[in-house]
C-alpha cells in the first residue's frame, strides 16, 4: 500500500489562500482527525467533491489553527487516481505550515518533488509525456507556450507517438509470424512491403523532429542579440520593442557600456532581448570590457539583429561585424531611413547574401511590425502552422526521437540489403522501445525517478 502523502501546493509567501494537498488511502481519515465542519460532526458525513466550511483543530491542544474550506475527492476520479484531500486555508507561511505539520503528525508523510504527478502516471491517469507537460504548463512564459504545454497535457504528442508505435507493433507482429511459422499457410511478408512501412515510420519521426527547434524556442525563449557599432539605434530598438524606456539613449556614441537583458513576447514567442555595447575599438577601459562582453553574448545568441545606419556609408566597424555574421541566423536592419539614405540595400546583400534586410525608422516607428513578423516566420520556419500543438519542446523527447530515427534507418538499410528477418526485427523493436520511452511504456524506473525529481513540491 502506498503511504498517504502531503505537501503545500501553493507558492510560498503572502496570498489570498494557501492549499495543503493530501493523496492516499488515509487522506479522509487524517482530515477527520483535524477538521471540524461548521455543520455536522464529521467530514465523513459529506459527499465527495463538495466544498465544506469548518475549522482545523489541533487534536492534542484542541486549539483552532485556522478557518478553512476543504474538499474530499474519492478515487479513482482524482488527479492522482487516489483519494485526495485539499485544504484551502488563509494564505501566508504560518497557516499552511501549521496545517501541514498537523497532517504529517496524523499519519501522512511529506511528498517528494513531483510525487502527486508521479502517482498519476503510475496509476495510469496520464502517460509520461503528459506528466512532463504539467511542469511545462506551470513554467510557461507566453500564451503560446501555455497552449503547446496544454495540448501535450491533453495528449496531442502521445497520440502521434502511439500512431507510430502501433504501426511498428503491426510490423513486428508480421515479421515474428514469418520467422516463427515459415511453413504455415500465411501470407509471406515481402521486403518491398517492409521498406514501404519503414520509410513511412521514418517520415513520421522526422516530421516530429522538425518541430523541435520551434518547440525549444516556444518553451525556453529565443535569445536575441542586438548588435552593431555605437549610435546606430540598438538601445532605441530595444525600447521600441519593449514599449518602454529601458535603455539610456543619447546622441553620444558608447552610451551602452554593459549588457542589458529583458524578456518580451512577440506573437506568443518569448524573446530574451540582449542589448549589447557598440562594437568598436576604444581606449575607454569600461567600454572595452562592455565590447568584449558583447562579443561573448553574440556567440551565444539564437538570433542576431544587426543594425546599420542607412544615412551613412558602411564603416570598417560595420564590415568587421559583417565578417562575424556569415554563418549566423541574422536579420539586418537599415535604421534611420527618416534621414537621407546613403547606404544602398544592394551593398549589404552582396556582403550578407541570404540574410533578411529590413528598412526601418525607429524614430517614426516604421518597419517594426515587419521585424516582428520576420522573427515569427524564422521561428516557425514556414514548415509548421502556429495552431499546431504537437511541438517537441522537451530535450529528452528530441534525443529519444533521434535515437528512434537512427534505429529505423538501420532497419531500412537491412531491408534494402535483404538481410534475414531476425536482423530487421531487432531494428524495428529498438525503434518501438525508443518511442515508448516518450510515453513511458518502455522507460526504466531510474529515468522515471529522475524526471519527477525536477518537479516542484506539491505537484
């Protein structure tokens, strides 16, 4: 029998309410020891899923600890598929701590991180990918990342993986029958049929993998570095995107001497905007340190926004930065187009072929919408519709899919060489086992423990 577990389910600090959660066979019994309903003698007299008003009382001292609302939810239709009790008390550190201490004293034990969700998984209420989506839901930074996490919690990823594993199981069954009963009157599977099925599986896996880059950005954010020589409008761009005066803007070159970081959302995509010191040769010690830090952050950025001054010709400082951008995902902004234009777009195209170039005027707020749309297009890559929920946002899932792809490719090679069915069966089974690690069907206990150890207490 699993022990009854308890934990504080709300964040620490002052709030309107605090919640202490219990799960396990003795949840109602423990609650009955410490709770006195306003009407009636015992919580056991009330129906499941009914909110009940009353007081938490210390059974030893008979002192009232807090006025609360409690809910008893009977298994199996609960979050953990076990009996669950939630005690809603006044928010704050003291009330929840006191109630948790009473609960533990009356027979519950302290829940481990993520143990409520782990029990939901072990009791079959959700698969492993859905359980992992719970933490993604909690840590979502934007509406889009929330929608993706909720879609996975609802089973969008699980359904796609199950579709592939079902095909693999059917293929394995056909191979096994042909191996074990070669002399029986059964339809012989051909290498051509196997190749067609394996290629279809590979295609489905690749489709999921294509969403991994976008999924990572949606979940973790896009590290976007604004770079350029001094006084081209880097800080002005940051302020315009944030719609607030976050960075100091003056006509004096070299105003920004350190790194400024801010988060914002562009059409649901979380961006970590990094405004860097202007890259140039300088004798100023502080500015020189800032320039070196700019170069460090430049190398870590997922996306580089390079700003040039359209009202003057390219300088040596511009050209040195351009040399660094050849193999980087870059958007070039030709700023200050409200002034007479000196720099031709064609010159930048020759130096930075295949880079998106946008003419903007931060002063007149021109081109900013096109910049936002370009960032969105680059993230989604034109391959995935924004409304799709089945993005691969989890590094573990991506690594597992890559292993599955490699395994099915080995199977395809074996089929093309018309090797014995036993060899092909091994590759197909390995692919199935890798995919099963995503949903938890074939994952080991050590991996399960590692996954849930990253969860917060009370979830």
